[in-house]
C-alpha cells in the first residue's frame, strides 16, 4: 500500500529544497500549491491573494491539495511526498485568525497522511521572495500553528534536523526505511 508522506513547517524552512532532492532521486513528489495560486492571482492583477482574500486563497489551496492527494493514488509508487498537506490550510487560517468553514478540518480528517516530517524555522537559511512575504518571526509563529493543527489530528511529528539538503533528505529516507 502506498505511503503518503507530508513535509510541513513554516515558510523558508527547506521543505521545497528537500522535495526537489527527493525528486532528483526519482521519488514521486507533489509540489507546494500556494506558489501556483499566488502566481495565477498576480497574473489576474491581485498582488497578494492570501492577504486580500485569505478565505478564497485557502479554499483554492485546499482544493489543490485535495486533488494532489487523489492524484497520488494514480502513481504506482510505494511512497509519495507532499510539500505541505491539507491541515496546513486550517493552520494558516488559525494563524491569521480568519474564520473558515468546518469542511476545512473535515477534509483534513478524511485525507490522512502516513507520516509527517517537520522542518523547524532555521534563520540561517530563511529567505523571503516575491511569493513568500512572511518575516522569519512570522515563520516561527506559523510553525507553532502547523504543529498544533497536526497534533490535534493525532499525528506523530518527526523533526527533521538542521543539516545540508542531502543529509536532511537522507534522514527522512532512513527514518522511513527503519520505521515505516
């Protein structure tokens, strides 16, 4: 049976870099959806959809992450990695203190991941860019909301140690080999 592995953590913690490394090692990986949503909104004239319409942005993210989860089943692979999961959506809504529909959490309950790897905020590697507007301090707070959201859904969270991209990737693969 296919294992679905989600990489979580605040912005700029190295998730996408490790996902790219996993992909280079021929693993099936589902990229972060929020960049796609943000770039599409910018093309439509909305500079920061998350800031101007957080609920719409979050609904689009939830739909995208749900579709990725479903699409993963079409891959004939023992393991699929995800750059963020469905619970990240309501965690971010809690962070912004925005109200959101109950189905956000319900979908997080329906679509379960097998293992959750947490990338903690790491100031040495943090970089902001056109799609990442949060400060490092905000990344730390977001990380707390993410941890809480996954813990409330009864996930065990595995901390990924600070290290090179290759060694962080090796840590995840070795953990899965020895514990999954």
